[in-house]
C-alpha cells in the first residue's frame, strides 16, 4: 500500500506580500510549506497590479512632468515627447523582474508554489483547482489565509472596459484621457490621478467626504489638497456619485451633494472608481471551519488565529490595508506557528502617499490626540527653510512632530515633502524605542539633506528650531 503524503506544516492561500513572505519565512525556519496562488505570477495585487506598477508610472510621469516644467528653470532645455507604450513596457518589465525574484526566493527556501485557486474543504485540507480544471487536495497542519483584497465597487456605477475602470484598469490605459474623473480622494485615487494629470489629462476628483485622504492629519491633508490644486487637480468635495452613463465619447456621471440637494451631470472620457478596497474571501470555504467574516468582510482573529490550525494575515483581516503591514503579519504568524515570538505593533505602521510631494506619517494625528484628550506639544518645520529642498526647487510641505507634553515621548510624525516616504522611518524607529523628540533634535544630521527638516521640527517642539 502506498504511503499517504506527508502533510505540509503550513499551506498558505494567497501569494501576495503576506503570503509570499510567510512562505519564505516558513522555509527559512525549516518548515515544509506550500503557497497556493491563483494568478499566473506570484506577488499578488501589490507586485502585479498595485504598489509596484503604480510606482513605476508615478516615477516615469514625475520625470516627464519635470522635463516639461522644471528642467528649463535649471538650465536643461529639452522637448520631451511621451511614448506611453514604452512607459507601459518599462513598467511591465519591472513587474516581471520582481515576480521572478519571488519565484527565486521560493526555490532558495524550498517553498512550494501550487498554482491554482485554494479552498478550505475541511480541517487541515486545502483543495486547489488549477486553470485547466484539475483538482488536488493538500493536507496541512496549519493553514494561513492571505488572500488580500479587491477594489470596492460603487453601487450605480458599473465597470466598463476602457471607460469606467478600477485601479487595475488605470495602470494600463492605452492613451492619455483628455478628461479623467476620479471617484474617491483616497491614496489610490490621488496617486493614479497624479500619474495621468502629469501625462496631460484634466483630472477632477469627486469625494463623498468634505476632505481628502481620510485618516491623514487634517492640517496635512488641507495643505496637501492645496498643493494638488496648484498642480491642476480639481476637487469636488462633499459630493456623491449616484449614477454613471457610458456615452459614445465618454461617461456621464450624476453627482449630488452628500448632504442632499440638486444633482448635476459631469462628463469625462474615463472614470476611475477608487473608493477603497474590500477583503477577498469569496469561495474560500470558511464555512467548513466555522468562520464567518464580519459585515464588512473582515475575518476576526486572536493573535492571527481564527480556528484550530487556521490563521489569517494581511488585508483580509483588520488593520491598515498596506503591503508592509501584511509582510509584518506574515513573519509574526509563521514565527508563532514555529513556536517563536511573533508580534506586530500596528500603531507604528507608516503610511505613504507617493505623489509629488509625498506625504508620510506614523503614529497618531493631532485630531486623534485632541479627541483622546492627550496633552501634547507640537513642532513644525517648513521645507521652504530647508537648504536641500530649496536648491532642488521642492519646497512644498513641512514636517510636524507631536510629542507628549509631560514625557516628550514622540506620539506622531507627519511629513509632506520630497522623499517623505524615505524620511518617515527615522520617526518610526525612534517611536519603536519609545524615544523623545529631544532624541531626534540632538541627533546630528548630515547637511544639506532633506532629513534635517525632521530634526528641525523636533527641535521646534521645545522652541529651539534653527533654519537648516
């Protein structure tokens, strides 16, 4: 009689940042691991149709915009011509290289990639249906759900290829639309809106709330909107989209005030629906293990555990829907399964908007501190006074440091400015060690650098800021 196959220590459903990092970490720890992924490539939304391709287009479009608007000011005279096909090719080539890199890491760490759609069919059993319809069942001591999220649809606005699109469609438009309407003033909408504005589109952003980027510090969001408006974006805030009608030369949207009032019709060549993302739990077989997502689709857990031998990480559970949060979850859950200590401090997960200027923050906002009645001190420093930013013609924005009024412990740092996404980690590290604003203020920073603005803002907490 043939012996039954040895069960995997871990089977992971989903090969995105949470799933592939979990698989790699499991391999590093010597666990027998398989990762089930229904896409043709590893990397999930982030590498294939999210973080990476969007950053490729953000970088390329920023360079194109600079060539048109900034180069002449610094003595470089060029006449740039957009080759959108080549821009898309460069983006796709980068994505391919990254996904191949994940495959290499799987092989290096002896993690199996099982191609197909995974479904839990019983305790310790995952059924995988391949693209050709063939089915196999994997046995596992532990199952990790890492299926991520998908774009949230908007009632009354049906997707139509090339006209009403989601974020994936916005990454591969074959031509620059004359007028692009973005529904949703969150991070995804503003990043992709920025791409196409730089490449020549007229961009209007329609947002249900009376502000952009919910979750961002209000003072920063106000300054951010002002800068994006200066760049050419048009905002319709406090506005609700109630319908979309594709017509021969575009899409007509019905928009009415969120608080009620007369509706109006606005028209664009392309409409991007970017109102957020929702957990992907369809067809996972959660009912077979007695798990029911909450009303928003998220799976609750107790230190990542949702049932005996079943774990959950990333966008499909609570917390910031960010790739790097999923990566932290991945290491923590595998370490826990392996009997080690796994922990994620969700209060210190940085957020970044990769527009120009960038916006990045970690910790609490002023709004949150005020609502909680926390006594705090604030230091600010503008990039107009930062030497490196000034000579590089990138002076929009500022750094804000929030510290406890009694202990000086850093409670939050908010940066709007050049390379904000790189600079925020100084704050994250300081906060992870319970550091004070004075710790940053008394740490020597190289001159001239943009990072000096972080130090100067920390110095300003106690009122001894000096111009860099």
